C-alpha cells in the first residue's frame, strides 16, 4: 500500500482494539498498543557541552574568561531553570539541562520532547535519531505524547531529501491511526483528534512542498476539507493552499482558493490577521509595492518584515534598513534569525563597511539573545 493511499485507509483490527479500551483510557491516549511484555526505558546518548557560539565571538580568549561562570549553562536542575532557558531561546543550555534530569527520570516523555525540539533547532538530527532508537517500538507506549510521536514521524524529513519518503510513511501511518480513532469516537469527543489530524496534515504539506509535489498535497488538503471539518478549519486549510500555490507561482488558483475562504465568512468586514497577511503575500507576489497601503497595522515582526521587504524591492533600501533596526531596538524579543539575516543582506548591499556593521550588530544582539542563535544568520 502506498503512503498516499493510507489517507483513505481504515484499520478494523485497530478499531476493535481501541473500542475495548474506550472506557478505561483517556481519549488523548488512544494509541495502538502492540502485545509486549514490557516497555523499554529510553536513555540519553551523552555528548559534549554544546557551548555558546555568540559568546565565543564576543569574549576574548583569556584564562580569566574561560574559567568564569557562564550563567546560561544548564547546571541548575530545576524546572524553573529549564523554562528560563526556553524563554531566552538558550537551546544549548536546555539540552545540557535535560541530560542530568533524564538520567534520573527517563520516563518523563515531555522532557524528552523538549530535548528533541531543542536538538532540532540546533540541527543535531543524528543525535535525535540515535536516541529515538533507544525507545524501541513506539507502538508499545500508550502514554507517549502526540507531539513526540509527530516529531518522530517528521524527523527523516529534517535530515535530508533521501529520507523524505520515510517521513511520509511515518506521517501517513499516524494519519491512518488518527482516522481510525476518529471513526469510533463519539462526536462530542473528536475535537482533540481533529486538531491532531490537522497538525499531521501540515507536516505532510511541508514535506510535499520540499519535494515539489504540490499536486499531491493540494489533493490531500482538498480531501480534508471534504471531510466536514469546521468552518474555521476549512478557512485555515484554504489559506494554507494559497500560501503553497503562491510559492509555486500559481497566482490564478491561489486567488480561487482565497476567494473560497472568503466566501465561508459570515461577514467580509473586519477581516482577521490571517486574511490580511495573506493579502500582503499577494502584494509581494504581484510586485504591487507602490499600491500597497500597508494593509495591516504592522503590530508583529512578520508584518514588519514583509513591509521591509516591500520597501527594499521599491529601491527604498535606507527606509527598509531603518525599519529593521527600529524593530530590534524597540523590542529585543524581535531579534530573530530571519530578521538578522535580512539585515545583514542589506548591509552587504548598502555599504563596503558591512563587516564592521555586522560586528556592531553582534555586540548588540549578544546582550539579549540566548545560546541557540545560529551564526549563519550573520552571514560571516
């Protein structure tokens, strides 16, 4: 059976097994359970301390600094410390923190998810793959969180293009299990699993976009819309189709999908931010920069970034750069790798002194960012 055909699949044996557990199992934990005598205990594969690359650039290599205490290092084994690392995007410190904790509590699967999510941010995919192998057969777990199962399914897609089909096979299997569970649940208990099915669908869409198989993902999404999803989810799916089609240059069908989403609204006044942001994407695609009247109120970094790109394409380089610099200086939470990458690109276009400007930028952002920041954003 091909992975795509699993979309329509229904497993009667799995359905029978789930029915027998409906009364004594939480709805969120209705997963396939293989006949196993025991559940494996996953374990950490130890690696070296990951360090802080930004700090290594800004700090002089002296024995005094080398021996000084690094407050972002994951030495304090409290959940509050972990939450602090995550808030400050200190992915390396968070990974270091999980080592000691998971050695003591290997069955805490939510901490495993945090560890793997941080490792993905750091692009250490092989470490995740090796540690997932210590879990054994995931079908032997009932309490494994959905987010961890989905991450396991997505992992081959993160690794490289040679593993795309492995990822799709895992994702479509999750989808088959989800469809089967939805088929037997009472309607008043299906909301959570509908959201999970939608999340799986987004992952499948991302993979097909990477494979440049837009025809397949559009077909899958349209089948999802036909499945009597709520109006809100149908709108969300149509807007997803718009974003996918604009990436491939299909303006005509993207507009049709947008109009279908618009027709599902009870009122066309006071459009949501999702609709307004999508309109901005059409402006970018159609080179309608001069006619764009700043559709949104520019309240979040994504909107400001889109407008800065428009200014750049209108040959207003200085205005674009000023907006970027104001964005990160007004609120240091807006320091994002994509925004810094765009700023560094403009520096290279704007001045022969771009190297010095980049180093000045490093000195500024090093005061606010965590150790998870990628140096590739600085284009050094």
